[in-house]
C-alpha cells in the first residue's frame, strides 16, 4: 500500500492480536468464569453511563465548544423531556415531549 509504512502495519497487527487475545481469553480457559458481586453490581450502571457519555456532550456542545447562549432548542427539549420522565416515567412520552419542543424551536425559530 502506498503511504503505509512498516510501523503503521506493525501497530495494526499488534492491535489486532491484542483484540483477539483479550476477547478470546474467556474461551481459552477451561474453568468457568464468574464475575465478582461488585462487578455485577457495577454493570447495572454501565448502560446509563454510556448513554450519558454520548448524549450530554451532544446537548451542551456545538462543534467541540460549549454552547454560550440559552437560545438553543436542545436545552429546552432536554428540560421538557426530563420533566415528562420525572412526572410520568414513560420513555416514549419522554421522546415525544422532547421532540415536540425541539422541532418547533429548531425549525420555526431557527435555534
């Protein structure tokens, strides 16, 4: 390949080897693996932590910079959706409520 040097190929090969070994580690062992109780408890929070890591930056940042104005439709949509969820506890209603606030502000006012 043109433009690819030996160090890049070596790095890709080593990362591939690392991925294969770490992902197949549980299959190599003959003993059954069980997670400790503390690890099982912590896995309960993994989905919400991952969701927050994806959603929060998208809400409070634009092109890598924190938003500097309150006239951002995302802020009002998040507030409306969070309020709906706090009062009703329904996921679909949360999404609908947030989008019902976001779309008019974004399309109508250009926020």
